[in-house]
C-alpha cells in the first residue's frame, strides 16, 4: 500500500505548478478557506500536530483531474 504524502499550501502550489497550473499563494489560501457552510474548495484539513493546513497529494491531483473530466464532458459539439 502506498504511503500518503501530505502537503502544505506552498508544496501543493508547487505540485500544481509542475502540472502547468500556476497559482499565487493567495489563490491557494482562498481554495483552503472555509465557506459559510464550513466547506473548502479543495480537501485541505488542519494537521492535528502542526496545526497547519495540509492536503494529501493524491487528493489534490484527483480534484484537478476530476474537474478536467467534467469540463471535457460539458463541451458543446460545434
């Protein structure tokens, strides 16, 4: 079984940049902020030991690939 790899905001931003998704730190922070219902745009959580926002690398990548598939399905044929 593969060991999970947890990333902080800066590391998550770096992983996305390697995929060609260049975001500012503020954009990453906004994706990690909770909305009025307590939900986040990306599955960040507060690490119980470091008390910093973290995300599992595979969850981050999965979220982006899922949105890409949804976008491709929503294309209108010409």
